[in-house]
C-alpha cells in the first residue's frame, strides 16, 4: 500500500469513500490511469482475519469489528421487533463477510432501471459490465458461457457440495422447475447450484480481485481506520472530505465518490446538508442542497427460514470438526468450502407473472438467527425470499455526529400484498420438503419454524421470525426525473464534484443478490467518470 498520504499529502484527483463491493471497483479502475491520484478511504480494519478466507466461517464475522452491526427501528408489522443488520466494515465491505452468492438477477430488473434512468442501465447495455468483472473457473460448454472469463472476480461452482443439495435440485425438478445449466442468464426461472465468489475453495472478495492489484500502484492510497465525517465544500462544489482525527480536509481536484453503501451514503449526505430540508433543519443541520428523497425508497429482501430436522448425519452440523478443518487447510476441500446457500430456485407464485417473485435458498444445515445460534442437531433449511417487495422504508438521522448510527426503518410488510406472497413461497418450500427426493432427509420441523400449520399460525410465525437477507438498496435512487437523488450518470443533483456509486442508487431491488449488480454499477460508473473527465 502507498503511504504518501500518511506523510502529509492530502491532495488527490479522486477520493472514494468506502472500500466495499463498489468502492474497490471504482478506485481500482480509476487508478489504472497513472496520471491521476486516487484515495480509497475505509473506516474499518484491513481484511486480515482468517474467517474472511474460509467460506463457511462467515457467520463468525457478524457482530465483530468487521461488521457495522446495525439494528433497525422497531418494525410495527413484525410485532415491534428490532432486526439485526450485518454490514461489512473492512476492505471488501460486504463481499468480505457475505455468503459469496454471485446472482445477477433477471433481465426485467435492469430493463426497469433503463426505464427509470436511461437505456445505458438496461440489461443489454449492462451485461457487458458483468462479464468484464467475471472470471469463470468452472467447466465451459461447447457453446461457451454467459460469464466473463478473464475479469478480476473469480466465479466458481460449488467446490464440494453437500449430498443433500442434489436432493433439493431433484425435488425442484419433480415440482416442475427446470434445472438451469447456468444461473446467470437473462431469465433465471428455475433451479441451480449457486455460483460463488471463490477461488480454489477460498473466498474471493472485491478487495481480493480489484483492490489487491491496484493497491500496489504508486498513484493509489488505501487508508483504513479513517472515518469520514462529512463532505467539504467550496461553494456548491464538493472539493473533498473531512475525517475524524484529522486537522484538515482531504481534497479532490476532480470528484468525490461516495461508496459507503445503502446506509452509509445517505447518512453522509444528510450529515453534510444534502437531504430533505425540513428534516435537516429539525436536526440542526444547515441545508446545502434540497434533495427530499435522500434516504427514502429503502428496500430489502426479507427471508423466512423453513428449517427441518434431518434423521441422517449428513448435514453441515459439525462441519467445523478437527478432521474437516484439516481437510480444508491441506486441500481446500470439504464442508468448510460451503457458502451455506449451496443451491437456489427462482419461481413464480402466480403463473401470470412475467418474472419470478420468490427465491428459495437451500442450505444443507440448520441456519438459524444468521448462523449465530449454535445448533448441534442435524437439520436442513430452505430460506424463502420475497424478491420484489412493495414495502419501502427509509434511512434517517438519529443525531448530528457521524458516530451516531442512523435510524434504519425498512418498513417490512407495510404493503399488504407482501405477506401473502411470502407465505405462498413458504408453502412451495414445504411441498419440496414433503416430496420424494427430500422426504428421506426430513423428520419434522425445527424451531422457530412451526411446521405445516394453518395460514393464521404461519402468518404469526412469519412476523416473529423473518430476517433480512442483507440486501438494502435504493436510498440514493438514480433516475431521469428531477426528484431522484442521483442523475443517470450517478451525479448528486444540486451540487458538483460528487457521485454516489453503490447499491443505494438502484431504482428498484433486483430479483437476485446485490453483490453482482453493485459490481456492475461500479464498472459502469468508473467508465462514466473517465468519460466525463475527458
């Protein structure tokens, strides 16, 4: 890593705030130009903890210094529960603590973005950015692969899948869901083994793929343990950032790029006076730019675990045995290579729908309470995910100090159509467990899932047990309309010299997982930034 900044030089061409999935991409791509200086600022530590590398160990990173450890506001429709929201707080961000699932989503997701923010965000225009990022390491059919083959991010098939995962796929086929040879085509309706961000059984984060090579460049400084407290202005131009413990600002001759995520980016905008004027004034913050939608349109994937007991000792329970640890260390094989969510199915609860509205994530183990609750009993889980929630929430200020976490209110199940659709997905998961392929591995429900009960009892269990799938988006929505926070080139409206590049700019959540589309957004943004500089 370059250390010139530590010696006192705080002037850059570009400052990127947040070294997560987007920030690593943007900083790496911009620093390919040797004539510019780039600073990437991350408030968390370096990604040195061994659990980051071992795929199955990701739950051990939750509620540590590598996690922002957010908690939502009380959710009225969930019985007043406050939900735990893990978010990555290290180099690589969430790509260093997530389940490594590389799922682009459905064509319709991006065509909807194109309708909202211009044709450059449509599927046909964005797919090249996925391919540019990808380095597929699995077998390639004679006709080729939908994946890119020489990008920075390794994408691999499951290295050592659990034997029950094949039974899940067989159950899906018996239920009429086609098994897809590749999950990341334009229409992912069907089931498949989950592609993962791994290289030879080891996690491969955005920091591994993008940042590690870029950090060796003399024009790139990576600053960890530095908390940005706000934006620094010269008139209406954002000319740099202020940071805790620093006597003066770090300045950017060209642009500041916020890549602090769907929580951090709107939080920094509001602390810097960009947001809803009425709310800013109420908090005692001077208004720099009126942008009422900052923090609004928060969406997230809600997931309910259908967990059952397994009468056979074949699941991931006990995967951390001494023998399995040795197997992993010596050969990068065995159950510690699992991402837990080894297979997925995307389905429609209504045949009239144009695209899937439910995802089933299959885990060959009892995944309860984010994996934080130790379970010594063998079990299996199908996580039922509501892909296109109608409910929306917001991120808001809870104080004027950057160290005070923002108020996160996802508004779960506030739209009346969300709960029936999620319950319809749960019924499909129950049918799979009852089918011929999986029935030999099922011996009854495992709490908190109550088993096949009537709709009233199931609805109560959903409200008591649903959790985040870790996919917040939308709080700095991009669009062609003047009300959007960011324009189609991701520039923050009403100021200059500032962009937001992360999942917060998504006009709507995707039918998949958010790491892959966030990387594609960042690839597109880096290209736009270079074009605008010219």
